[in-house]
């Protein structure tokens, strides 16, 4: 069974389409939040994801801010500008879809296999909407907040694996190489990076495929038409900073 793991699409349809094309066939899709915010194609991205068979999504902080569930003041001025534009651009049906998303999913069991249960959260299992897992220290303290062998998170836009090894106090931080497979060993927190706004100085869209039976994390990168996404952002008048950063991945 192949599960496509995507996160932080941020309304970038060019990136999302390239990922779906590159990923090939999959049995399920798990989207770890932030479908919208920053990018020019919020309705297109929501419609594409919700229309895919066996798609499961959770709520991200940008999605929650658009719904008024968290204060826009907690975002920087440019992110807020994009949030305001997105709120107006979203159709009622797209907004309803975002409203239906859960904050996290626990013990999400795919098949009757010991390690097939996974926890999904946008930021972290401790604080699903807000916490950034940017280092081993914060990751380590989060292992007490989920019971499954694995937890998949997004939010930082940086692909990473935190592996908890028996006898060690701190989780090991592993940066996966693009287009390689990683043998998963319980317990671990995995982040597939961002589809629509990568921040690890690699502008290619990032995602992963979870091979359930083999317990493999296949981390992938794919080029997409950055220019066309940037042109749409410019036309709408979205902040320059968000347009620029897509070229270099920051
Ligand atoms: Zn995000």
C-alpha cells in the first residue's frame, strides 16, 4: 500500500499538479495541513485535493486563521495580507471543506499491521496547530504526546526525520536525501517538507510516499513551473516577498 504524504501546499496549484503527476498511483493521500495561504490558487487546490480518492486532510495554522479560529494578528504583516486575500477568494464550498478538517488524527490504522498506525498533526502532536519541530530537543519532548510508532507532521516546510533510538535520551535528526528511501524504525516523527513553499533552499516541491507494508519512507523532490505560480501571484498583487522566495526555496 502506497500512501502519498503531502503538506503545506499553500495554494500553489503548479506545485501540487507536478507532485501528483510525479507520485503516480497511490492508495491513499494524507495531507498534513495548510492547503491555503501565501499562494494564488486556494479554490483550485482545495477542489483538487478533496476530489482525490481516499484523501484525508487535517487543519493547518493558515487554514485555521482563514476560518477565524486563530487570530490573524499572530501572523506577520505579509502573511496576513495573503490570508485576507485568501479569505475573500475562497468559495463557500471551499471554506466549508476547511471547516470540516480535524486538528489531528490519532492512531490512524490503515491495515492490520503492527506499525501501520500513524498519528497525523500539522505542527506537532503536543500542539497540532502551532508548534514548530525545528530541532531534536523539541522533537524529543513530543514523543510523549503520541502513542503510535510514527507521527507525520508538516508546518516547518523543511523535510526531516526525528528518530528515537532505544537507550538514547535525544532523538536523532536525519535530513533525508531527495529521491531516496528510508527504512523506518519505530519510533519516529517524519516531515515530508512543503509542496508549495519549500524553505530548505531547494525550490523543488517536496513530498513523501509511505510504503506501509515495507515501512519505507520514500522522500521525493520534483521540479515544477515556479514562474507560472509567481506570475499568478503578481497578477493578484500578493506580497513580493512570497513571490520571490519560491525561486530559491526560503
Ligand atoms: Zn505552512
